[in-house]
C-alpha cells in the first residue's frame, strides 16, 4: 500500500480549496429544484472532468414511477433530460470497492430572495445548497483532486454518484440501485458535522382524511363536522407519538437525543364555506422512527392508535394513506469495518469526529435496506442549516471533510 500520510492529504486538498470554493458558489447559482436540475448536473459533470475523474450521465427510466419504493409527490416531472451522474475508477488489485454519493438537487427557497446569489464572508459560504448538498459535492471533488495529485492508484473500485430527487424521497438513488450498483461499502455525503453515522432514523409521510355530514351552520347539530372528527383523530395520533418516543429512549446510537422520534402535523385543509359544517378534512404530516421499528409497523400502529377512539363515526369515516415520502430507518453495527475505517481516518486527519445515529433520514437507507450494502453518512456542516433561510456552510469544515474522505477512500479501497 502506498504510504501516504494525513499531512500529505491535507496539503493536496488545500491546494484545491480556493478553486473548490468557487465551484461551490457557481453550483449554488443553479436553482436545481425538482425538475430544474439539468444545469447544475451539467456543470458538476464538467468539474469531474476537470479533476481527472470523468463522469457520465445515467438515465433515469420513466417507469421508475411504478417501483413500489418510488416516492411520489405534488410536482412529479418527466425524466427526459434529467440524469444522475456516475463516475467510475476501476481498482488495480484486490481492494474493497466503495461508492461515494451525494445529491445535486435542492429544496425551493421561496422565502429567501438571495438564495441563489452565493456569498462568502471569509468563513461561511451562503446560499441554497451550501450545506445540503452542494458543499458535499465540492468536498468530494477536492478529495478526488487530491488523490489524483498524489498519484494514488486504488486497489478497489471507486464509484462516485451525484443524484437528483434526494429531497423528494430518493428517486435518483433508487434508480441507480435498481440499475444494479454494487460495492463493499457506501459513504453518503450529507451534513454530519464530520461525524460518522452508521444509523438513520426513518420518516414516513401520511395523509389522514375524515368525512362528515355537511349542512348549513344553522343546522350544525344535525350534521357531522369533519374538522371536529380530525381533532379527535389528532388527539390519538399525539398519544401515539408519546408512545413512540418512550419506546425509542436509550436506543443504541441514539441515546443523546431527548426525543429522537416525532410525529409532525404538517398541513390541514377542508372544502366548503365558513357557514357550512365541514364535510371533509384532510391532514398531512410525518412520523419519524428508529430502526427498532420498520415502516410497515409504524403505519399499522398509527392507524390502530386512531382506532382506539370511542367515536364510532370516526372509526367508520377515517382513512389513512401513505402516498408520498416513505424512508425506512436503517442501522449497521457501529464496529463495522466501514465505520471504524472512515472514523479513524477522520480522527487521524485531526477532525473532531464521533460515531452515533442520525435523527434525520436521507438516501443512505436505500443503499442499506434495498441494496443490502454497508452504508454510513459523513460530511461537512450542520443539518440545522439545511433547508433554512440564510443556509450556510463553514468552508474550513468542507475542506476538513474532504481530507477525511480522501484518507478514508485510501484506507478502505487500498492502494499500491
């Protein structure tokens, strides 16, 4: 194995830091929300060419929408002209293979006029995607450039994937998995604050519907108000949340969280008129859960919680579906070689890094649950910045993450 130390890695990464910051700021100028990713993906493809690790477009088949794991939403777009990016470097020996993945899409920024006009204040890069996840893409590029400059010849295969539609449930990653991507390990680059996460909480979005009997308000007591019935349903949902939190206390890798799971009431709407008894009410929200429960179990438990009601009308006029985001929880052992290798690489590079579970969901669970691949999450920045107005990432931490990643790739894949 080539004897490359952390100091050499740090120097090689730092050599590209100024250019990579410019790359990040240019990436941010592309408002790559769902359906608008093509410009950003094309620009990133050019950056892979620039660092000597050419990437190719990977088509997403239109029939992916029929996959049972596909995440449907309100803004579904055809996939013509919208691609994932995949760059592959075959290894030269018997080393372990690795996939490094992140995403190019971002959430909208309707409440932030300057979201796509990036700025750097000497410490932080500001802009939509700075943390989630274009800063991670910049870190990957720096790591690849450093490995190239150092003349590293990996023993194991390295594949880098930049996907779309992570923010709406992971459809880009799903397509690559269905197309057969395989590796001995996967590192999903997200805002982990340089920590290594071998477990993620899951999240499933629900749609609850209550049906009433609509009448003029003057006959209110002869009708059945769907809003009032939804209030009763919500009471039982929130009771279920407390049970879910209690069952999740001190779960391994998630002990530090006071409330590692949650039930969120997101939107509620009715149809009709202020002087009408509401005949229908629709509530949408989400449930977070740990690997101690699977998604099918959570769905069933949520429904059963509402069915505890003594309200016979509600029991007969309540519907619960899960048509949108459905991210399962996952975990791998904290002493898995992928975890210990990447974590030790980060520590040896001088990073302040810990190993624990992430109370957030991302593409990692798809590689772990659907493809059966050992998967961890690692990257720069704080998840509290993601999706926020004034989103930002500490540039020094992006550079540090690139150093840890580069060393982790060498140690996992091996080199000659």
